[in-house]
C-alpha cells in the first residue's frame, strides 16, 4: 500500500511539473507577432514638407528685385502708400501688376512702380507727351495796346491772368495755398514731409492746383481722412486730417476748389497736413507756393 502511495505521489509530481514547464514556456517564449501589412501612405504633407513648400514659393516678381522702376514690399506697406511714395495712382499700380485685389500684397513681393514704356533708369524720365504748339502767320503783328494804356501794361495784365508757362510743361504749375491759417510746423523731409497749417474745424481745404483726385479715404495710417490729387506726371499733393471729404476718386478738380473741411482725424489738433511730392519725393511746399 505504501508503495502504491509513493508511485501515485510521484506521478502527481511529474504531471504538475510538466504543467508548470508548459505554462512557463507559453508565458515567456511566445512566438513574436509580425505585422506584414504595408504602412499606409499619408495623404497630407508633413510639417517639414509644408515648410519646404512655403520656402520654395517665392513672392511674385522677385526676379525684378532691385531694378529701377520696381519696389519690394515691406511690412506695414499698403498699395496707397507705395503709390504716394512713387508719385503714382494706386489704381495704376494695381493695373500694371495685375492685382485683382489691391488689398492683398505680401512682404517680399516686387511691384512695378513706373509706367510701362518708361525707362526708369534714366533720372527724371517720364512718359513722353507732346505739347500743342500755337501756329500763326509770319506776318502777324503784336496786338495794339488799348486806348489809354501802354503795350507793356497790356502784356503785364495778360501774364497775371494766365498760368505760368515753362519748358517741359509738368513743372509749370500755378500753385495756391490750400488753407488760410498760419503754418505751425515747417517742412522736414524725414519727419513731417510737409506743412502743418492751423485752423478751425470745418475751415475750407482747397485744391492747390488743377488736377485729378487719385485717392480719397482713410486707409493710410497717420493721415486720417486724406485726399491725394495728381496734377501731372511730376506732381502730387496730399491733404490730411480732414473731418469731411468733398471729392471722390477720379474726380477732376480746379485750383482753389473746396475739396475737404479741416479736421483732426489721426491728429492731436485741428490742422491741415499738406504735402507736395515731386515724382514721389516730398519737397518743401513753401518753396513753390506763392508768397503770402
């Protein structure tokens, strides 16, 4: 009986030992699982790919960067400011550069700022215009002086009533002071770029010469309600800080015509900020305006 018991116990130990070995083997020596499926390709670019694409997409017109007659857009630029600084109409810039939305320009973009057909590498060049010449017979004589006056007096009176004439045409502008108040700030090419003329809210602001309105609005920071008048291919004038604008873009204006009312938009006091720009460069208006 004891022998039977010993055999049974041995058999039980052997069975249990075998189960333990099998259990350990299945726990610690499981065959590795290999996923043989090909990894799915991503349909969206990675962040690195996106950065490379952005870097490779250069702004429009960069091949013209640095050339005369072209301008590279900088931060805070607007098409109106670029046009003012280059003596042009912002609508012309939009047309020359094929801008469908003139409000969308990007830093680094290169814009044409000189008219097509003009060689901007030559200083002071502009589109060629042909002046009308007056013809008269060779035997014509000067008109006789009116009774009671001299020929010199007649000539003087005619000169006073007619605008000045100069060779080239564009420099012959009959200027007028745009407001009647005193000048409180003189010209500074870097800081003021024009004159500050004091006055009361609602005082008339007048066109300084014949021309056409190329901008009327408040989209130029620091100028408030602004009017820009283009007089010819050389001169622009700017009238800033108005409380009311009385003209619209593309409207023709005459010398002395009321175009706005003085105000204090974008200014600490009521004033007219007045600029004259020659081919986009600010010049001292006091040197061109008639003496008071």
